[in-house]
C-alpha cells in the first residue's frame, strides 16, 4: 500500500470514518476494562472484553480483504493474547455457574473446589497480562490499522459480505449438517453479523440471523462444557460418587446440546432465505449509517 497516511489524516469518506469510529469504540471498551482494579473486573467485563476483541478481529478481516498489504497477524498478536487468556477464564466461570444453575454443585463435594482453584490460576494469568504494558502494546499495534481504513469502500464491503454469504450458503446447502460444519458456520455468521452492524445494515430482515447466531452460541457453550466434564471423567481424579454426579451433569448438558443442534438444523432454511434475500439486493451497502 503506497503513501500510507497517519491516523489523523484519514480521508474524509463515510466508510473510512465509520469503520474507524467503530474500531475506536471497541478499543475504548477494552481500555476501560483493563484499567479497572483487578478485583472490580466482573464476569460480565470478561465477556464484554472478548466481544470487543471479536469485533476488532472482524474489522481486521474486512480491512485485510480490502487491502492484502495489511499485516493482520502482527496487528492481532496482543489482542489474541488477552482474548485467549480471557477465554480460559470465562470457560471456567461458565462451567461453575452452569453446574450451580443445574443444581449439581450442591451435590458435588470436591469438584467445585478444584474448579475454583483452576479459576484462581487462570485469573492470576489474566491479571498478569491485564496491565499498563498490555494497554500500551494494544495502542501501539492499533496504529498499524489506521492507514488501511482508507482502502475500505462500498465495493470492497459488498464483495466481502457476498463472500461470507457464499461460504455460509455452501454449508447450509450441504445435506445433514454436521457439528464440524456448524462450528464453521457459527464463526462465519458472527463475522458477517458484526460486519453488517458496523455499517448500519441491521434491520428487521436480519432478526433471524441475530437469533440464529445466539442459538449457535448457546449450543457451542454446551458442547465445550460437556467436553470439560468428559475430561474430568476421563482423568478419573474424583471419587466414585463425584464422578457419578459429573456423568449425570454431562449427560444432561449433552442432551440439551443435542436438542439445540436439532433446532439449529431446523432453522437452516430460514437462515438460507434471509441470506439469499440479502445477496439479491442491488448493492448491499448503499448509504451507510453510523454504527
């Protein structure tokens, strides 16, 4: 990319201004959370941080699509580090809260304590990263992307969205959706959904897409949780009574996961219809509105 501009000298175009403002909103959300005192960072904060990084990842994917010269891997390095650390922490938080919600934690004697010990270690690692040095790293890496916002235009955005639609439709059209395909669909759909959010393309037509991606997210959480419980069973470090209760919890969550997966398969047709309608529009991005 020739004649890169400084971040304050971006061209005054709608697309560049909108994606820049969206990116800075997510960056600011991360900064606010990381500046908090450690004991004040809540489970919701961990979730919000991960969502903000996912949205930044989506921005970087769009920018890379519009300009292949953009060094996405270098840009995302430190965002990925804190995202992964926060993910390990959130997975344990979800497991503890889910077992409590299902009323299994009261019957378990040792396993909840083991989870809390692991949670403490993950918190320690997360907080070892969540400091001023990381915030400076994120700000420094953020400068990489600013000059490339100028490459984002209506044509590039439309082509990017069309490509995501084709990827999703190819999965949806395959007979008898498999779990591996559903995981792939979940990631692409989230990237697509965040992308249309940036440029104000969300409307009533896409309510199905919003609800469907939430369904995929719930199913994914159940699959991950059932996997953790299965790992606890396989390692066989708990007492017989504990293992029996853990197996019961795993069976219940696996059953709920299967029910969600059936809903996912049943909803494919409506998502296919929504995507086809979106694809058939003449120029998906006409007059972008602020996010």
